[in-house]
C-alpha cells in the first residue's frame, strides 16, 4: 500500500510539474567545446525551442574527458527538466569500454530525450597522393606499412580506422592528432598520407581539389558530397561508422516533461531552415523518440565495445 501511495504521489507531482513547465529558463550543457557542426546544431536547436517554450535556453559548453565532464554534470542535476544536455557517441556509448572508470552510469543516471544528428567521417588523401580510392589503400596496406592520421586516441575517427582494419583484414599505423583540423592540414601538406576526419574539416579543400575524398563512413552517400562513395561501395561490404549526438536529461525527469522536450526538439530538427544549415555544416538531423534513442545508444555501445577490445584501445 505504501509503495502504491508513493507511486501515486510521484505521478501527481510529475503531472503538476508538467502543467506549469517551463516556468523559468533552461540550461543546456553541451559536452564538447564551442565550434564545429555539433555545437552549431545544439545552439540552433536551443534557439528554436527557446522561441517555442517562451523561455531562454542558456547554452553552456563543458568539454573534456571525451564528453564525460559535461555529461556527468547533467547526470548529477536535479531531474526537473530545467537542465538538459547534448552528448555524443563517446560519452554515451564508447567511453564505458574505453575508460577504466566512469563518473556516471549512462543507463541508470540519464534519460535519453532524442537523437539529434548524424555526422559522417571521410577517408582523405592529398591530391598528389598515389591513393586514388579505398581499394588502393587496402592493397597498399596488405603489401606494406601504411599510416593514417586521426583526431586522437579513442576518438570516433580513430575507431573508424580500427573498424576498417578489422573488417578489411589489414594493418594500418594509427597516428594521433589533436582534432580533425590538424589532420586535414597535414594530409594536405603531405606530412601524412591518409587521414580520417569529420566531413566539415575537409569538405572545402576537397571541393577545391586540394584533398581527395576516398570514401565516407556512412552506409549511404551524403548530401554534402554525393560524388564520394561509401566504404561499403568502395571495397568493405557492410562497413558503417557514424558520429552522432543527441539530447539527454537526468534520470527521473517526469515522463510528461520528457515528452514535451522531445516534441520540441523533434519539431526544431525538421524545420527546413535548420535542416538546410545543418546539412551544409556536415550534420544530418535525425530526430527520434526517447525509446528509439535509448535502443540506438545500446546498439552503438555493443558495436564499439567489440572494436575497442579487439584494438586494445585504452584511455588512462
């Protein structure tokens, strides 16, 4: 009886909160630094939902530790719907295997709100490189030592390369950099023959003919560069590796409030102006229900755990 009464009181409290929600500004913790397509989309969505909710949505960037710092702040916030977060694959799906310990449990401490966008990656070479396509890279790797640069140990770009090695049965020397920008610059300059970067970091140089885009990591070709084949088309059947990010809340936010936030985020992401600008920035809006996002997080965690363990990648 006491449990039933407690449950009824919680439901009543949640319903009352939802009726008056929101009555004050919201805080959106973005778990990566300012700049880049992820931050751009997060801020664009914040502006849209601020207009629709009639309350300010204050964006706060808290990068570091592969997204763990910002996501931990969300996990420890009051579950009242006034603190939300934007987190990427690292903190929600990869870091649990990559790091020896985590400050939060993504399943227990967080409530998925909606997937927001997918970010493709691209394998690049210099315009004067002998690598004309992915098959050239695979053949060279089987014949000798081939290096590729990526955005840092344990980064999504690094794991894309490790997945390529596993699926193609090749060896590649991984060279860590601090982000996609420096990788693209050094591939352009010939300091490293290949790189895996996010599409926005290389797109302008590819369009100008100074970099060569060999393949994109998504299952389908991307709108920003429809002429570039996928890894699947270019010689590695079944390959798919995508960057992504979505909105989260602390666990315990009332269902009615969660549903309201989800509805506003989804409507923001399908707005034609936001979608067009996001695609131009290399991000494909991909709204979902909370349940769909939760299932996606779990499937990505299982996939990348296998890659991390096989490659023996660790962040201490």
